[in-house]
C-alpha cells in the first residue's frame, strides 16, 4: 500500500528488522535471511483501542532457480 511508511530498516549479518506504519496498525518485523530461506516474526499492534494485536511467524525456503523466459 503506497500510504504505508517503512521505517527503521536494519539488515546486518543475516538479520533483518523494520517497522511498517499503516492507517490502522504499527507492525514490527524481525528475523533472519539467507541465500536459502528466511524466518521472520511480524507483530501488528492496532492503533485502535478495541482491536487485538496479532503476531505471526513466516518461514520460507528457496526451492530452486526461476525458469528462464
């Protein structure tokens, strides 16, 4: 979403972290990345006082090269 702001980006030694400010929530992302995969935890804290925070873990792994065009 173009209205979201990405802030506090840090990428060092295989770790990544950043914040995303959207209209409805602040989201913190922290994790690890490598040439073969990634694992991050995303915690979204709503700006409204009646909503719940959501935390999710996202893992991914490289499955192979992209097919040539």
